[in-house]
C-alpha cells in the first residue's frame, strides 16, 4: 500500500476533524438508538413508547420509521470516519484505493472520509 505524503500539520487537522465528527455522530445516534454490543459501529433504533391508544401507537410507528433511515445514514458515516482514522493511524490516509495516487488536499478538506480521488470517483459513478 502506498504511504501518505501529506505533512503532519495537514494530517493533524484532518484527524481533529474526523474525531469531532465521530463524537458528533455517536452523540446523535445515542439520542434514538443503542449501540449494538455484537457489532462495532452498529446501533439499533429504540422503539418509542407513548402509550396504548391508537394515536399513540401510530406516533410510535411513524417516529421509528423516520429514525431507521437516519440511523443507517449515521452508521455509514461513522464507519467511513473510523476507516479514515484507521488509515491515518496506518500511514496510508489520502491515497486513492483504486489508482494508489494521492487524493487532492482540497477534496480531503471538503470530505475527510474520501477514499478515492476525483478522477476515480467520477469514473466509478459514471459506470453505475
């Protein structure tokens, strides 16, 4: 695997951004879900309990249905964040996983979890 060639100051800035994002995501997830003890970076939405009346039951189902996609989105972002942190730790952060060239700093600043350069990402999304 190619090694990162970014300077320490840049990598420290990225690490701080990623750690802040990780903390924010975990905090948001705990508002409506519990960590799954069997899988890392996985949470299970909690089913709200308002009561036994029909309107309360309908509200419970509606809230739960709204939270599940949000949970999945937060979990995916948290997984991407943890992968980027691991790549930082291993010294290969900012290297495109497809062409093995450095990802542009501007792209990493805009999206610190990027694992592909702009050229490869465009090629992949056009194929889909």
